[in-house]
C-alpha cells in the first residue's frame, strides 16, 4: 500500500500518492525556475498550476478514482510539455508526441471582453468561427433593423455564453493548446499588446492633454473675468434672494415653535403629527427641532449677508458656538425620536359584536356631523345661542390630517342574522399600553331602522396621544339582502370598489348591490 498525501494546487484539494507527489514537485520546481524570474512571469506559474489542477480533477472524475498516481502525473507532464522544450528549441516542433496530440485543442465558445465593444459576443464568436470580427459586427448591426431580432439574439447570446476569465479559458477560446508553450505564448502576446496599447495611448493622450490644458487655462481666465465683472452683481442678487427666503423660513420656524408651546391661543398640539409627541417632553423636543432647523437657516442668512454686503456679521467663536448648540439640539432630537418610536413597538386589539335589526334593504351612509364635547365647545367658541338646532358638517373624511383610521368590509353572514363586528387596534410601548390605547378609542355607529350610519373617523379621549389607532368594521349580511351604499363610503371600503359596477347601479348618488353566496355583487351585472 502506497502512502498518499493531500495537496492544495490551484485552490483545489487533490489526493496524490507520495511518489507521484515527488514527480509533480520536481516538475513544478523546474517550471518556477524557468518562468518565475519576475513578478509578471509569476502569473504564468499560477495559471499553469490551475491548469494542472483542472487536469487532475478531470482524471479523477473520468476514471472514477480517488487518488492521483505516478502514471497520471506523467500523462499530465506529457500533455503540458517540459521546460526542456524551451531550452532545446530547434527548427523542428519542440513538442513531444503527447504535446502534438494535445495541441489540436477543440475551440470553445466564450465572450472575449478584452476585445469587446459591448459585451464581447461578436469578438468571442469570431475566435470560434475563425472569422474577422468586423464582419460579425456589421452583420449584428444590420440585423437590428430586421424587426429587432438581432438585438434579441445578441441579448440571448450575452446571457448564454460565458465570459472568458482565466488564461486557460482565453486559450481554449482561441484554440490554443493549454500547455507550457501555449501559456508562454499567450502571456507574451498579452504583454506585447499591453505595451502597444500604452504606447498608442501615450501618443494620443499627449496632444489631448496639451489641448485640454489650454482649454482649462482659457476657461479659467474667462470665468475670472466674469466673476470680476457682471458675475459679482448676479451673485449679490442671488445672495439677497436667499437672505429674504431664509428670513421668511426662520420667522416661520419661530411662529411654529410659539404655536406648539402655546404662546397665545393655539390648538396645534391636537393636530397630527403633533399629537404623536407626549406632553411630558413636547417642550424640549419642540425646542430641539426648532434649533436643528433654525440654525442652518440662520447660517444661510448670515452667509447671504456676507456675500451681499462684503461683511462678516459674526466672528468665528460665535460660529463655533452655534455649531455646538446645533449638534446638541440634533442629538436631543434624535434621542426623543427614538423614544417616540418605542411607543409603537407592540400592537394590541380587541373585538366586539353588535346585532343589527333585520331589514330586506339597508342604506349605508358616512356620518360627517361633528360631535363636540364640552372642551370642544370651549376650544371652538361655540355657544347654544348661535348654534341651537344646527348640525356642523366637515368636508373631508378625516380631520387633523391624520391617516385614515376607519375601514369597512361587507361580507356574507354565516346565518340569517345580520351583525356588525367592530375591531379596535392600537400600538404602544408594550402590550398593556397598546391595549389601553385601543380601549380609549371612541367610535360612533348608529342604526336608524334600515339606515346604518358610520362615523367618518375615530375620536380619542382627552390627553390621549395618536398611536396608530384604527377601527375595522365588518358588516355581515344574509344572502339576498339588498344594499344602497352612499358614494362617499367608497373610500372606506376594503375588498370591494363601487366603481367596478356600471352606472345603472347608481341611483341618487347611491350604489345598489345585493349580497350573494360569493359576496357583495352589483344589482345590475356588467354587460
């Protein structure tokens, strides 16, 4: 039994017998001594090792064995060729019989990205077909005008044909033998081409750089003359415009801060998104936001003053002080934003069922009448004398710019009893807080005979903050029940749209439908 070793060659782990390993080691030493004389030549050695690893892997796979033997190494050396082929070159072919047999390598199709104009498809095909690449490129361009079929074919070939990455693949693409002579020839051609390209690039770039230098010098001269003349006037005008704009925005920032802090009469903190912030840190958070926005605006104003009037409004120490204040305000704002975000970590919900009175036909409406509490009446300065017997309506389906928080679904009931399922949900820092917020939701639904009146939004109790409170209403009706749905209800419906039906289903701004086994359908089906 022969001793075996595990070696790493070409990033591949190969099991090899000890005597075969000694033969391979001596061969690689000769190769490195011949080719590894410079850093550039060392790339050839690496490619040769990769090729030997590929051949070993192929031998193990085709012969279905686990270990490389001495005879396998001899075959590989015969195919690759020996260093003596370079040292004893003559007019005759230096390759031995194995090399000659292996030299007739079958060409493989790859994309040649080294000579590519787009993806290397045409240049790769030119190697495979032994054709001039210019002819293939002309054919490819002309085929584009044949209904675009050429472009489609090019894209397919781009995807299907692999790119030649390694030197072995590039040699196989050109039909060159992957042996020592082939590697050396390929490397010398590549190095020669690189030197030629650098030479050509130098010849073309020198006049271009000279012309570019003259152009840049001339451009800078013209720009300098412009800045010394009419450019000054234009920049001063722009500076004045920016100064006025910055002043208006800064004043708006001050007014917003005053409104949030309650200077004078203001109910802005009850509007979305201000009602997200807890009252305990509303003041400090508002001040930090004001400073974070205000100081950059102030900096814009001061910079505009400096450009417009050629004067420095503040010294450097004040500038550094403002920067320090701005960084502190920014850090404070980020801290409270994270704290507010923690109030939305958990979600909780609960459901309650309401029985509906049975009618063959139901009318569904959105109630936009505003119900005021005592605090609302004081806030909006409403009194019984001026508003007795009057109902105040609002135009939009939501108030305070808050996200719409009411959704309505109409489904088939399991039996013959109509019902309404109300689901209340909210978010909070934990489950208990989220459930508490959900329980504080106030929603008004009223049934007046066959009229089902839905409030357009939820209401929050006093001192309650917005925590994404939502109400989902599911109206469950027996099969055969007819409905008359107001058009303004469509924005609240989920899973169904009134506009999917023909105009014949709309009578007096109401849609007429019927509940079926498959769900809500148009009263008059589309033709």
